[in-house]
C-alpha cells in the first residue's frame, strides 16, 4: 500500500510511520519546512500544511496513493501555527484533492469531545475540519483520541512526566477527568482501518478503559519511575492564570509549551468518552495506563527527561535574561566600571566603543536565544562571545582570573550551560 501521512513528525505520525514501514508499506511523509528528518523506508515531502489551502497544493502528492492519514494538529496560535488553517482550511483542501485524484481512503485525526463542546479555537477548528470530511464522497474515518500516552513523549504526555518528577506536585484548578489512551492502541486502530475490508464513514472516540484525574495519572508515573507519592497542592486561580499567560507568551516567541490558554479551556472539559463503539468495530482492547507502564519499565534516560522537563524552560528564561540585562547594565549603571576595566590596557583608546559593542552583542544573542526559531544561532553566538571574552580578558587583564568574584572564572560554567541548552533544545 502507498500511504501519505500528514503530520509525520508528530507523536502519532512518527509511531504510525514506523509501524507502516515495519509492515512493508510505501510511506510518503509530509513534513514542515525545517523539520526534515530523512528516514529509511519512507519518502519525505516538505510542505507547510498551514499554507496548503488549495486542492492544487496537494494534488501532485496524491497521485498513485492508496490512502491518506492526516495527523496534523496544533494547540494554539503562534508564529508558525494557525489552528483554523491547520485544522479546517488545509484539511478541506486535502480532502477535496483526495476526491479529485481518486484517493478514497482517508483517516483523519480529530480530538475527543469536540463534537460535544468547543471551549477553544482548537476544538472549534477541529470540529469544522471533521464536518467538511463527512460531506465528501470518500471512505472516511474520523478518530477522536483522548490524551495519547506512550514511550515517546510530546506536549501533554511530556508534561505528565515532568510533573511526576516534582517532589511537591502543583495541580491546576478546574481540571476534568481523563481516559488516557495508549499510542500503540491508536496506531493499531489506523492499521485496522487501512485494511481494504474495513468499515468506513465512522467517527470513533479512542478512550482508555479507566477514568483518571490528573493526580492519578501523575501518581502512576511516579510509581513507574520508582518514586514515592508526592505532596500535592492546588494552585490558586490567579496563579494558574499567570502560568497559562506565561505559556501564551512563550508561544508568541515560537516555543510550544503544553500549558497555554487553549489547554486550560480544553482541560476543564476533560478528555473522556465511550470506547465501546471503537472496541466493537475493531476488536481491539485498549490498554490501561498501569498495564502499559508495567510492560515497559522506566529507564534512567526517562528519569533524566522527567527531571529536565522544567529545568529546560528555566534555562531558556535565565539565559536571555542574563545576556540582555548584561548588555543593558553595561550601557547604563555599569558603564563606568566597564570602561575602567579597559582604560589601563593596550586598547584604552577604544575602551568606550568596545563596551558599547560588547553590550550590543550581549543584547543581540539574548534576543536570538529567546526567539525559538533563532535559539540555536543565539546559543552558538553566546558560546563564541564567551570564548572571545575569555581570550581577550586573559590577554588584556589576566589579573581578573584572581579576582574573588571570578569575572573570568564564571565564563566556564556559563559555557557549560549553553552546551546543555543546545543538547535539550530539540522538541521532537
């Protein structure tokens, strides 16, 4: 079978492509520009789905395909994310292109509960995409999974592990119940519906067999990691609003935190549903979270990830703040001190321009680190500047190595922190 998978670098798309490859299918992976990851056993098509709003944008990629699986989804607006375009306009163009090119088998991922309540633009746009598909003469399947958990993690699934690593567990107010579903069961469902004899024109909720609270889910992960139960407290509404607002700000800077305003609205509704139609149709028996975790014991790498989860955003707050404030201080209250450091050196005539240049460079790299698309460039720039400061300081003012406050000595841990930031920068 030749299958086109849109959203092939996401949590579900990646696992699905691996399974399809394992079973010998010919896979064509739609990936966003800048997300290219050559993968043996598949062909890659670079396409910005948010801009592919006309059937003509999809038609060349559909010729000869037997099936299309659409796994694309974004939580909230951002510099490169537009829920309405990604969930409604682009899928409509894709579905109409399928009808025009003779690709009748379409499996489309939505989200559980969007047909019952739409508390945010995420669910509103998801439902709009679903409704378009149901009007077309295609063998369509709409899958509405609950929160998907598995060995790989991203978004909410990563957040659960990060929260499980905290000895004092903050719980958000007004969170609904969850019937988490396992990634393997979701992928197995797609494989079932790709069979030529499978039923079609169905919308199914993929919900796990247990109804859990956020605390229950996190508690199971703590036991899986081998840690004792954490002390819990509920965050006040005002503090939760600040945290979601901080997530929105990070989203505007190109980052994709799991905690944002849309997430707050969606999680109030919860993620529950009726798995029985899914079970009757496919014959699959969804796994509980406890059984899935027991089957795959936690590794030390997974414990590292959980403990680093909240350290990563702290790093990417502190580093831009450090560089930008260093530059501002150098141009304001620290101006005299900076100039006096260079007055007695071989470059005393250039002391003032050197301080200005250094301050502007500091502000520039801090700004680059804060903006997700340029964060890697900013980190490498900061590393280069740090090396430059260390070399020039050693040549011009070697006495600073003996200073009690260690202005040159501190460059060493600063360098290490930037290499750590580079190591954890990748999100998928």
